[in-house]
C-alpha cells in the first residue's frame, strides 16, 4: 500500500495507524509526520530484499576498511546476523561482554551512515529517496550545536522503525533464532501421523511437537524418490543443483557449526546403512558428519518377506541390498532398539546438542532417520499396538486404473509384485509401517526432550518433514516414484521460539525450507533459489505465499492447486483430479467434457508455472 492510499484509508476509517504491506505505524503523531515528510504524496515501498542488500553492502564496505582478514572472523559473522535481525524488525539482543569494542564501533558507524543516508536508498527515485532519507531525522532528537554521539537505543529504534516502513513486516516481531534443528524422516506419508488425522498410529512425540508448531497440511515434495527430493530441498532448486550452494554449506559459511547425523542426502537403504557409508553425501555441507550403521534385514529375529509370503527366523536367504523384493521386508525382534540406526542417530544428535548447545557458535544440526523406509525393522514391542488383523486396507474402487494414463501407472502394483495374492500380508505391511513410524517417533521424542532439558528451545528453530510420501496399496500402488497424492504430500512441522502454533492449509513446497531458515537465522539467502520464504505463514497461518506446488518425476510433472491436481506426462497425456470432492483421486477428469473449462485453466496455469521455474512442459497429446 502506498502512503497516499494509506492516508486516505485512515481518514475514511479512523484507523489508528497506516498499514504498509504487512506492517503498521501505530503512533498517530508519527503517522502525521510521515505524511508531512512526503508532502502527502504517493511513494512506492521497496521490497525488503533491497534494504537488506543495502545494509549488507555497507557492512562489507566497513569490513574492508578494517581489514580483509577481519571479515571472516566469527564475531563479524555474528554482527552480520544482528544487522539482518534488525532489518526484519527484530531485537538483536546485544551481549556486550562478548562483542568487542571495535565490532560495536563498526556496527554503530554503519548505522550512523545509514541514518545519515550518504547514499540514496536503492529501488526508489532519487527525489523520493531524499524524502525518505530525511525522515530519519524525525526518529531522533534534533541535532545540537555540539552533537553528542548517537545513543545505542536511538540507533536501534531508528533502524527498527525504518525497517518496519521499508520491509513492511508485522508490528509483532518475528521470533529470533540462533540454532536450527532439522529432522527428516524417510518415506513418511503425511496421512499416517496422529497430528495429520490418523486414528491408529501412535506418534505422541510428533503430536506434541505439532501442538507447538505451525502444521502445514498442504506441503509437497519436489522429487518423488529419495535422491531427487533431498537434492532439491537441500539446494532449493527444482532442477540444476550442481555447483549450487546447499543448505548446510550456507549455514557453515556463515559461522554456524553444521553437522549431519544419519541420512540427509541420499543413502542406499539398506546398502549404505549396513556398510556405514556416506552414500551421495555432499561434504561441503558439514563441519562434521556421522553415519548410523545397522544390520537392517539381517537383524536376528522374525523375518518376513510379505509379497513372497515368506516367514522365518533363519538368517539365510533374506532379501537385502539390491534384491528385488526388499521393499516388502519386515523384522520383529527382542531388544530395546539401541542397535538400530535411528536410535543411534538420536543418541549422537543428543551428544552434539550437549556439546554445541553450550558454545557461543550457533549450530545447524540435521538428523536423518531411515524409518519407515524398508526394511521395517524394530523391536517386537513396537508391533504390538498394531495387530495385523485389525488393520484396515485402503478403499478399493473397481476399474480404478482404467482412466489413468499409461505413464501414471507405477511398476510396483499389487498385481505385478505378488502381494495381491496375500490380502492378510497387505495388512501386515500396514502393521510394520505403523511400527516403524512409532519407533522413529520415539527417537524424535528423545532428541526434543534433550533440547528442552538443555534449555535450547528458546533460541532454536525445529523443522520436521519427510523426503516424500508412500503408497501402501492405494490404487494397488506400493512405495513411491509416482505423481499421486500419497507420494507427493509430506508432513511439515515448523516450531519457532516464541512463535504461535497453528495449522495452515496454504500450499508450500520443500524448496521453501532453505529461504525460510535463512531468513529466520538472519542470513541473506544465496541468489538463484527456487523456494519462497514461509515467514508470512509462520506469522499468520492463513497467509499464502504461492498458488501452487510442483512435483517432478521422470515420467512427468504434477501441479497441486487449492482444489485441483493437474499432471502432464512426458508423452502429453494428462490427469486432472478434483481434490475437494475426490481427495482419493479415483476419477480422472482430464477427458471429462464437463471439466473442459477447468482443464483449460489448469493447463494455462501449469505452463505459466513451469515457465517461471525454468521447466519446459510437454505438449498436450
């Protein structure tokens, strides 16, 4: 909203303040002075990134003045983060016992230069910029003949006011974070969690986290298998991640301790877990890395290969690394779970929290769990709440696959993999999957309990998500790697210190995590990211940052909008599902004459969306 419009609105409504974007000026006197400063004229409000870039530029200039060697100092990085906090209207909370005098001097010199506006603000016409620059005088006492040094409080207040005006942020400050705890599960479908409505699965620790988080009910992955999804969200790119700065590297380069425990980038499960190897890890991401080894299908206990109807306790002839039926393996055994990779991941993560939570250097700590990815291995007590006889299989519709294009049909279907012959074993798959989810949930709980015990919650952002979802017999499909809702929709919980909990039905993508965490930590995100910051939704769960979410597979691309899912395959065939009235995606309306107008609209939006992402859509067949 421009100033003139804001003034008119205030006069018409008697509102107490002028709204600028999502921000507000609550003080009527300040409002009148602002209007007078601009002569009642209309000015554009520059985007927040311009101001942030401007202050970062001033910082770099000042750092060069002091010395190039000093620029990389840890305290300099901390001051840069403080500057970024201020541009978001946050209280940086100076610690004068830690910050050295020359750092404070450099910081205040930047602020003084900024307030005096020796250079015009970027993004504004010169005349308008001069008006805006002159407004800084309204925010501090008039100069005396012998001007005393500008006080720290005056500088903080002035920069904060300017940040509110230019950035258009809310009057309520965003939560300030120092640390990030990034938790990711593997092959976890959103619908199976208690906090997403499943009445059977026991996930008390994630449910508790959800009650303290913004729960994103419509979060979508960009890759439909482990490697493409993880590469995508760690680089915030739909495609072309090679050579780009990744999420862990970005935090590490900005003075954070960055560590991986378990699976963050792609690992072969079970291959790399059994071997204890790195998989496709990117070393530049981490200060340290730790693998979590386990025996997987070779764990002594009751082994089952459910599509082959094999049950045995013998260690021989078990489906494992690279074998065609490993996807249907479960193992139930006597033990406490401490020998399992996810338990080891939680234990190591707890140790790192104890070590690095006490240090001044902030941390980016990523913990990757491999469950409920096959083989579904956990102690017997985790199976007990889920008797297979009580499991209810997904709804089946006659001729369900007849209206799907050929490329929409996954190769892992009940009729092809053999499990169609064993309905009871399909129930056992659900039992084993639930057991794996509960085991993983308990490891998350151990980490969160330690975070609370160490009193780190007050400065740590927590993110929980999965790389993609999973099919457990819906449409007779199993596993992943297709463009349907059970695979594309993922859980996403974001908990911020001091942030309000809530639920959001806004569409978001996993590529949004990189810019969101950067902004929360006060870091300037690298150029070329495809994601969008979710801060507006974290402030207000009803807010929206995009109108659609993309998911990409080798066979085609899918676009999820508020009420529809449109998919176009590389051969030009299409799917169109009414997600409001047909959330199970049983009726493909791409050939329905009654939906022709909707189809045309979705095609147009799809092509525009892909064009903006640098993707080329296939020609409609």
